[in-house]
């Protein structure tokens, strides 16, 4: 197959001007010209353009991209392996940042009171004032919110370390029970759900079973909370939600 410069630009989602520039600097040159002198690109040109665009997305300068692609010791498979590794590294860094932001969001919802340095150390960077305002708008007139504010305002850094450690332990024991093959409404899963409810009651606010069931529904309805559990294990958000609601029924 062959493509004109306009067709290739549309296919790749870039501008014709960009392709002209790549041609001028020798980065992606058309393999042929039509009888009228127009650029004509073939499959090999498309492959090279795809590699260029991936490296550009990864932040490589054009000069370095050209050097990499023109390396006589490299082959297409080597470029794909390198790009895959770099993209995986970026994905892991992004996932770590997402996890840090989500932890900060949860902490702020609970009314955390720490210095900026302590907050970064415990929960990572990326706190959003908008999320805090949203949480207060949703729950600010409830007794649970007021109780949580009163309790957490007196917590020290050491208290928050214990809170974080305990919450982390509950999350991972949920994952262990799920991986064991036990259903979400099994006694083992509901026992961990009850520990989760007791954790909330102990550190933040009195959480009766019916309120805990509502939280369980939120863990799948609000993608930000669901992501916290999905970060631990795929499918865990729904598993925890079901276990929490099953336990609420058992307690009732």
C-alpha cells in the first residue's frame, strides 16, 4: 500500500506540515515520488513514522530519535522492545502518582491535619483543594463528618501512620481472601469487611452496618474510590463492595 502525504497525516493524526518537516530533516522520507513529484509513502515509511511518534511521545528530541532509528545495530523488534520498556516505566510512574493522589484524597476526606511535609511523607503529593471542597459539600452537614473532624484534628503524625498501616493491612487481607477463591459473601470475606467497619469506627466516626453498606456501594460507584482497590488487585473494588454489603446484612 502507499499513501499520499495528506493520507498519511490523517492516518497518523499529525499535520502535513509535520510530515514535510520530517522529510526536510531526513527523519521520515517518502520512499517514492509520483510522476507529478508528490510524496508517496509505503509500509516501511509508516513503520518508521510510528516509531518516531512513540519516541516523541516519550519525550525524545528529534535528533536523538533519528540517531536511534538509524543505528545499524538496531532492528524493528529492538525498537519495539525499547519502546515497550519505556512506556511500561512511564505507566508505573503514572500509576504511582495516581495512587499517591488517591491516598491524599481519602486522607483529606477524613479531615487529615498534618504539615505539608508530613502529608507528603505519608500520602504523597498531589492534594486537590477541589476534592476537599466536594467532600465537605457532600458530607459536611452529617454527624459522621463532624465526628471525624473532631477526632482527626487531634491526631499526630504517629496516629496517621497507624491509621495508614491498619488500612493497608485490611485492603491486602481483602485481596488475599479474594485470591483464595472465597466468594465475596463468604464468612472469610465478611469477617474482613467487619474489620474494615471497625477500623472506620475506631479512627473516624461511628459506622453502623447500614452506613457501611452505603460506603460499600460507593466503592464501585465512585471511580476514584474504586481505583484505590483496583490498584491493590483487579476486581477488588467490586469484591469489597459485595463483602461489605453482605456483612451489613449479616450484622443486621
